[in-house]
C-alpha cells in the first residue's frame, strides 16, 4: 500500500514535469515573446492584418500551404488574409519550450483554433509549430514561422 | 542597346543574390552541419535507421504527419521506418540559410525526393523545412525537425 502511494506520487511528479512549459532566458525577453504570441492570436481573430504582419521581422519567412517559402511583410500579409466572408473565431498558441540564445530564440509547441467560412460552417483546427524569433529594436519579431496541422503530411 | 545590356546584367546579379545560400558561423561548424544533412539523406536512402536516428540529439523532436510532437531516439526511429516493401529512392536537402548562434543553429530550406511503394509505384515529393541544431560533444545534432510538403495545409 505504501509502495503503491509512492508510485502514484512519482507518476504525478513525472507527469507534471513532462507537460510543463520550459522557458529559458531573461524574464523580460520571455514575457515579451509570450505577449507577442497572445497578441498575434488577437490580431488574427480581429482580422487586423497590418498589426499581424508587424509581428514578423521585415525579412520574416512563413512556410504556408501549397507554396514556396514566403518572404517579407507584403507577401506575408497577403498570405494571412482570410477569404471574404470567412472569420477566425478563436486562435490560441501554447508554447512547449522557448529558449533565448543571444538575440535569437526558438519556440515550439501546439496551436488550435476555429474559423467560420462564408456559408457559416465552423471548422476547428489544431497543429504544431516551430518559430525562430529575432530581437530587433528591443522587441522580439518572428523570423521563421512554420506550422503543421495534425493531419498534415 | 547599352542600357539593355546593363539591365540584363543587373537582373543576373539580383538572381544570383536571391538564390544564393546564406551560411553564417565558423566554417567548421557550417561544414559539419552540411555533412550531417547529406549523410542523413544517405542513411534514409540506405534504410539505415539506427544511423539516421543518431543525427538527432537524445532529446530531439520531430513534427510528423498525423501525430503530436515525437520526442527521443526510440520514437523517432520508429517514425522514420518505411512500411515493409517500400524504398526511399532519393532524398536531397537544400538549405537556404544556416546561422550558428553559440551552440545552436537554425537552418531552413527545401527538400525533395522519391520513393517506391511495395506495388512498385514511384512517388516524388518536395517540401520546405526548419531545423534547429544543437552542438553536442563537438558534433551538431538535430534538436527540432519540422517539414511541410508543398501541398500541406
């Protein structure tokens, strides 16, 4: 009985460790990145595409569906704009790890959300991502942004 | 006529700049990463899955199709093994940029290849990727590996 309790506690402990987020770097850098992650989702849901684009560095790159790597603000903005009549209902990014290395950081985790098309049909989606951040003018900008839906090849 | 030649030369110059690879870091680090990239492809084509797995750090992570993030050598090896009767015919990775930052590096670019299934049907594929490398015991290991086929969502 005593052993059984210990095993359970050990499993709980391992479980918590396994699912915890790992943030490594100065607090203000980590906080800035976490704030940018949340505000990116807000801008997306509010269809504020100019604001959304500004989360990327001017030489930022995204790796979208059905296309080569897309570079720079103008092309990135165009890529994010939803079809007319569609709306992003929710968007949430959950980092598993963020590590600051000098003026760069890597960040990976999961995202999920829901959107509605012009016919009113609601879709949910979830996936995983890797972002490389770059510190620019005392802010953190997305330099590389690649994501993959759970059902992607 | 003179102007026309100048325009052509300018276009050629821009073209070369645009398509050039950008490598930033010590030569020996860049060369080690480039060698590992090539040898990864060779191991994959030769179905040497133990060797393939050793290109990842022990805490390495891949972001495969239809699954959550996969962590560690055992799970990564299992993920890479092709179905019985299938063969990887060719695999080539072309980095667009590699940048070393302390004991880490980011690397992104394109990949392409071809495989044959057990019915003898040949498939070609191409896509884009981001890798985060980690320097470990004077070698460079893949810590994060995410790829996306051109037709992915």
